[in-house]
C-alpha cells in the first residue's frame, strides 16, 4: 500500500514537472508576439517564392512583383493605371512605315552595379532576347518574348519574329527596328520581362547559361537569376533564402527620388488563411489576392485595410457560331438578353465584381462606354427566338468547368446554375455539361468541340487591347468563319502604332463585337490587397506592376 | 540478429519497387500532364504535343516507368517546374525543417505521452484515468488541421504569444550552415536566433504531436497495466524492492517494448501530418513544398518528393524494427 502511494506521488511529481515545463515554455514565449517592426522595413506576404530574378525569364506574379522593384523599362505605366509614361526612355517616335522606333534615353542613369545605362545596354538586352537559343526559346522560359515578339533569330519560330534589330546612336539614342508595324509594341514594353538589365552583370553571372532538364525545365547554371539581378530600379537584392524570405535594400545609385522604405522583405506564405493571420499578428505588413470571404474580417479590423486593384480580367460566356442555330444573330441576342448577368455578379462576387459589357476591362485603352447593352429581358429573348423561326424551348448545350477557381469565375458551377435558370426563363432548354478545367474543358472549348455556350474568361497579359481581344482571333472556340470581318478589323488595329488612333479603332471593334456577339462578357472583378492601416502610398497596378517606391509607414 | 537485419534490409528492395510503381501510377492518374504544367493552360495543342514528345510522354507506359526508375536510380529526382531548381536541392533545403518539426513533435509526444500513459495506468479506473482517456480520444479524433488553426488563433492571433508563420522572424539576421535553425543558432552562437526558432516550432509541434501523443499515452497505459501484473513484477515486489525500482527496472523497461514500435510507426503519421501542419503555419518544409506541388501540378516534385518521404518512412521503420530487436532479447536471439 505504501509502495502504491509512493508510486502515485512519484508519477504525480513527474506530470507536475512536465506541466511546469510546458508553462515555462509558454510564458517564455510571451515576448514573441509579432515582430519588432522597423518603420523603414516593410514585410510583404507573397504566395510563393519568385521563380527567378532574371526579368526576361519570368511570367508569374510573384517574380514580377519582386523584380519590378529592381529593374525598369523604357516605357512604364503611370502608378495605378495602364497609361504610358516615360521611364528609362524620356521620349520616343515611330517612323512613318511604323517599323522603326527611336528612343531617346534618360541621361545620368546607372545600374546598381555602377555600370552606365545607355543605348548599348538597351540594344544588348533586345539582342539577348532575340538571340535566345535552345531551352531559352521554350515558351515556359521566355513566355512573354514568345507572346509579344513571336519568334527568335533562329529556330522554328524565326519566320514569325517581330523584332529585327537594335542600333545604338551615341549613348543616348536607341533605334529599334521591327519586321512589321506592331501596335502593341509600346504597351508591351511596360512588361517587366522587357526591362533593361545590366549587360555586365548578365554576362558576369551567366544569365543565359543553363540546360533543359529531363523534365523539360530550364535549369540555370549561372547565378544571375538567383543572386545577382541588376537593374536601374529603386531597390537591389540583399539576400534570398528560398522558402524563407527575400530581402531588397535601397539602391543608392538609383537616379530617381529615393524610396521611403530602406528594406522590402518578401515572405512566402502559400496558404491564404495563414497570410491573413500573419497580417493580424503583425508578422507581415500586407499581402495580395485576399480571399473574398476574408475582406469583411479585414475591413472590421481597426488596424487593417483593404486596397482595391483595378480590374484586369473579364469573365464571359462564349457562343460557338458553328453550331446551329447560334449562327443566327437573333439567337445570340436572345442568349445575351437571357443571361441575368447583374444577378450573378451581385450574388456571387462579394461586391468585387461589376457587370462587363465587352471583352476587355475598363482600365485598357479602347474600352467603349457606348457599346450596345443587353439588360436581362426574358420576354425579349423569347420574342427574338420566335422571330428566328424557332420553337420554344430551344435546346442548348451549356458547358462549365469543374475543379477550377479564377478571379473572374470563383465558383463556376454556381455561375452556371444561375445562368441556366435565367436562360430557361428566356425560352431555352439547357443541357448541362461539365468537365475538369484542364485539360478536358479547355481542350474542348478552345478547340471548338465544347458546347454552344461555354463559361470562360481571361486575365490579361499586358496593358493593350490585343492582350484581351486577341483571343477572338486566335482560336476556334467562337466558331467564326475565316472570312469574318472581325479578323480584318483586329489585324488592321494590330498594325497601327499611333496610340489615339488605336484606341479609336478598338472602341469601334468593341462595338462591333457587342453587335455581333461572339460571346457575352458578364463580369470584371477587382482583386483585393490587405495592408496595415499604417502603410500608405501603395497604388496597385492593374497589371501587377506594383511600385513600392512611394510606400511608407504613417506616423 | 545480423541475419534478421540483413533479411529486413533485403525486404527494402520490393518495398521501394512497389512504392515507385504506386507513385508513378498515381502521378499518371492525375488529370493534366507535365507538358501542360510546363507550358501553361493556354498553350497550343501543337506545342503541348511537341513537349510531350520531348519528354517521352508519348512512349508506352512501361518505357516511361523504366526511364523513371533509371533516372531516380541515378540519383536524379528531376527538376521542379515551379522553381526551376533540382528536386534534390529543394530536399536538402526543406528536409531539415521537416526533421526539426517532426523531432520537436515527437519529443513533445513522447515527453507527455509516456508519463501520461504511466500515470493513468497507475490510477487505473480513477477519475484521472477517465480524464486521460477523454484527452486521448480528443487528441486522436480532432483533425490536425483544425487543431492547428485553433492553436494559432488562440496563441498567435488573440494572445500574441507565439508567431503564426515560418521558421524565424524575418527581421532576425542569422546564418544557416545546417538548415536546422535551432541548431544553427546554437552553433553560430546566435542565441536570439535559436530561441526564435524554438518559438516558431512550439505551435506546429504541439499540433502535429496531438495524435501520436494520444496513441503513445494509450499504448503506454495498456502496456503498463499488462506488465505490472506479470509474475516477474510480483516477484520483484515480493523481494521487497522499492516501488520506484520495480517501476523503473521491471515495469517501464518491459512496457516500453510495444511503445517503441508505436513511436517508430508514428514517424509516418508525423510526416503525413507535417503536410497539413506546415501548410497552416507556412513552415517551409517538405509538407508545404509537396502541398504547393499538388496545386501547381509540379510533377517532378511530386514524384521525387513523395518517393523521398516514402523512403524515409521505410528506413525509419527499419531502424525501429532493428532497435526492437536490440531491446527484445527474444528477437535478438531468434536468429541463432
């Protein structure tokens, strides 16, 4: 009995000791709350690490966000807009034939490694991209060069190359010659992949060196893209520990006004909820792509705020005109009147969406406020179907994707259900068909073998109408015959280089699209960022060209 | 013993072969393909076909499998599509984080689980025992993901006691010669960094330890109850040995045999739980890496990373089996 009591005492002591240990650990951790915030350092919660810091070899948002602070482009966008402004080029002019661009360069600019920025450096960068060979030509590596400039000096795509040559006149003038007049050229030059990087650093740190792995991935063997990105921007790389943090510090050689913040730290936190909580605990000062359901929580919090990014996407329903009776404009008009877009946008986008009227968002040149509108009107839709000689209800196969969420389409099945219900009230008999987003759904819809109606959308690549309207020209999903006048109009606009003239042409194209209805755009959404209320001066760019130069902490 | 060890080592061959077939089959059953992951969703069918041909994805499945075995056998686990870094480099960087977290969780589970099991066994049938049972049941049944969120909400967001993400405060400047952050802090004499790394480990380790802790506590309890009625324990008591000595030398030592096996088996549980825990706490280990690879359809990472984790689990289980042999003379001597 005595032994048992002793045993119990002993085990009780052991448990008590462990509890004390746990308490000590917990109490000692008391001091851990948040981090000691330095007012000249901003910690931004990224959703992932950058893929590379070599501007020309990136296409993902997280890489672009970081590299944007290090490098600059000849032409830039005014903060928070897509309006073009001078950056490394102070002015430019285009030749009468539209093929030759003369850029006058900013004087007194140097790269963060101390080497001068000049016309030779500009030409070195353009020639570098154009002369990519092997793995570097892979569209997963040089995505934007492939997209904008069509092809390289050598290889299968050479015949499509838009770029021909670059000539340096003295140190202050670069003349770039293209193979054809190319309207989107200036807008595309605002893309970070076309930023001018230090030729000396590119060479010294082997930016072009690398191999294609057995998995088809470009593996750099130089250290330029991981340790030595060098540009003319307000910040330069201090250190990068993948998975942990990437630190930028002020570039003392920056030609412009010194940024307020001395350091920018990008911390990868993949999970959305974890990013929100890190903001709440003060471990980060801001993050992007706030989930719609978290917006109310942030707005209610006294120390946090939501910042809206202008919309740069559009959600739409495509109509495949190769499927009868959708070749008839009256039937397509009936679809447009029969889709209750306002209800869907109001019900499913948590206040982040607005009803779209065209295939490009309002932030892009050529958006036309006066296009033909199709407010929800089921009776008018039925009349149109009857006047087309059809018996109601008109059967229609309507496809929607599963296993996907996009800013313009957070929950496709829900959008589909609401649209299907409104179409059924408008004289249609909807047959639902769904498929996993990739490859089944996209493959079928883009290849023109999906439904007559398909739920789709896109986020733009760069600030030019071509980036949005190009989709109408380049595939079969709309079932347009090759002779369709839309192609002629789009091709004509593509070769016009005067910005005002282009905008006018695209306004006219947008009206033509609204009248001929290859599809029905229904939503533009605004992504949200969250910051501490003390963070001021951040102007989100529609195209993710976010600039931290003017960001600071309020007192 | 040697024969037993060799037999167990030889068994690794079919196990690893089976594992590689399972992983290969699973990756091929996933929707999409590496070609589409590489080129993005708006890639043209022609460029996808070209990449498929480049990567040999148009070859018969057994040819692809053999190529996979050859590559992996040569120590090349491929290259991440998302980060363009070799999978082995990523493992070198992330594995220490997961090991650190797993060790911390294992330490916590053993440190609390064994005494708790012993304590409740000694108070068999009492209110303490019932309480221990309830705690264990909660530990086993509450999803790690949910527990992690609750812990984080209470101790990070509401109370602000502990950090909510990562392995170290980003404002701390520290060197990482081994990538084991606690160890790095100690080795480099940067005590602030070491202590900060410990603070970052507490919540994820507690969340991750919940299930193993409950299991260890229940197994210890059952084992102690079993052993303390054995003849040799009664004999030891009858000889007049002090109760502490009986518990230490006769009860615990023998009761630990099944517990050791269970602890070894928990490594698999800890590693799978690490995927969820690391995601919630943005802890940059293998878990967040594999989770991101699933979302990005990063096939080389999935193939290489899961194979690596599988091999680790198999090896740990082997070590446990061998150590079980060392602890248990009946196994140790069986081969003679």
